C-alpha cells in the first residue's frame, strides 16, 4: 500500500498535478549567452530550409559545448534546437543524408545523454517544451498558445504541434484523477473510485474534442507534403536502411545508429491511462512497439507509466464489483473514450498519410514516422480496446 500522497507520487516522477506531462514552468524561450549562433539559426530555420541552405548553415556552426547548460529548461531547449537542426540536415534534400557532421553530432549526443534519451527528434522536444502562452494568466489551450520553434513554418506546421500541446494540457487533471482512482480502489472506496473515473472521463472528452479540431488549420495535403518528412527517424525508414552516422561521437565507434522518429505515440498520456484502466496490449505487435517507444520519453515519465502498471488494479476491482452499476458505467465510459480517441487517430492516419500520393521514398505512405505499418497496427489496437468493456 502506498504511503505517498497523490501530489508526492506525481512530483517524484516530474508530473505536474495540473499540467500533467507538460513542464511545471513555461518552457525557456532562449538559451543563455554563448549560444547565440544556435538561437540565430533556429530563428531563421524555416527560411534557411526553404532556401536550400541548411547544410551550409550547419557546416558553418562552431562546435559548442553544452557542459555549462543547466539541467531542466536550458537542456530541454538545447535538445529542441539541436533536434531540429539534425532532422533538417538529414531530410533537407530530396534524398536523405546518412551522416551528421561532428559539430552538430557531438553536442547533440551530449545533451541527449544527459536527458536520458536518444539524439533524435522526439515528442518531448517537438511538443512538450515547444510552446509559449500569449497571456500567462490564461490556460494552456488553443487560442492562447504559440509554437516557439518551427521546422518549415506556417499555420499547418504550427497547428499540428499546438493541438498536441493542448491535449497534453487538458490531460493534466486526468493524470491526477487516474492516480486517485487507483488509490480509491486500493482503499475499497467504491464511491470515490466512481467519482475519479468520472473525472477521468470528463478529461478524456476534452482531449478528444481538442483532437477533433486538428483539421481546422492543418490540411492533410500540406501536412503530408511539407511537414511530415522532417520528423521521420532512421530506424525502419526505407530511405535510410543503414541508419545515420554521428560523426565524431566516440561512444558510437563510427557505427551508424538507428532511432525511431517523432510520433505522438511517444506521449505518456494514453499509456498512463491504459495502465490505470488495465488495458494491456503487450501481447500484440503494436503494444510491443509502444513499449519500445518509451525509451524516447523523459525517463521520469517512463518510470511513472511503469509505476502505474505496478500499482493496484482498477480493472480487477471494478470487475469484482460488477453489480455496482454506477461504477461499471464510469469505467466503461473511460474505456469507450479511449477507443474513441484511438478511432479518431486512425481516421486521421487514413486522411493525413495513407490517403496521400507518395512522391518520395523518404516520405512513405505505408510507414509511420515511428517506423511501423501504422494502419494495420492502429486498426487492431482499436478493436483490442473494445474487448476491455465490462458487462454489467
């Protein structure tokens, strides 16, 4: 039985009781003195990419040491900038480049190692720390947030990321409610459990409502043809079968590396809710892939999801109390909403990717940015979710 309060449990894993997996303080908007050349390139990145000058611009960068950067916001911002530089360097031509120069590769590796993640663009950099508020007195939600850094720029590029940020913000209260639900089940508190499951369902409805706003300002054609190509990785990427060489990184011993690309599946939100609701996909192919993607999460968030999986089983408790109709209805609503969220994701995968006309092997319509045959896997995942509904 846990002796920690909910807030203590969340804080021990760097999870905010209001913001969830977003940082407790708004992200840093500029690195300290000494890193001006990184900031200058980041500010011009969409224009440099458009002009076809990204490779010469990165070649001209002095090699900076990140040693003096403080843990936390400074390191997070450095990872964001270096990841955008790395991905635009690799994917800045019609054909991807399979080597990253040492002046970029070495600091990128050093920053990533301190963060406990691979040196590749991940969801944590692309979304969790890549936003600012227009009005700091108002919530983190669509209409009050802007993206800090862009790869190609434009409304569609920004909106795609901002929708994810807003979903993360909406999920924050749900993460706390999910932990409270586990505590209630452990303490045999039927009414408390039903209340927390209801709160989680309300949060999931807000998340789904936000997800459904994606088409407002992100057009499928523009997303596929302008945005998507830059967020691929170099594992299971048909255009980079041997991976990418990080020049000068002695830890890699001159061997190319293979890392998965940025994907919303690297968010900790749905895995956390799955863990609390007892939705176990470890036996299917996508489930195993989802577990593999945890290596790209911030380490404390990864450990948080694992801790939720080890805590008291909400599903087992609800199943043992299946005669409590209000409790079962609250649980089933959460499972149904989880399935609805996945169904909406599957629909977008069909329109934004599978339904597009492939023009380059570097942007395949059959393979997700995380390197999977996504339509097959996502379809199976939707079906698997429905089987967790409990009969009243």
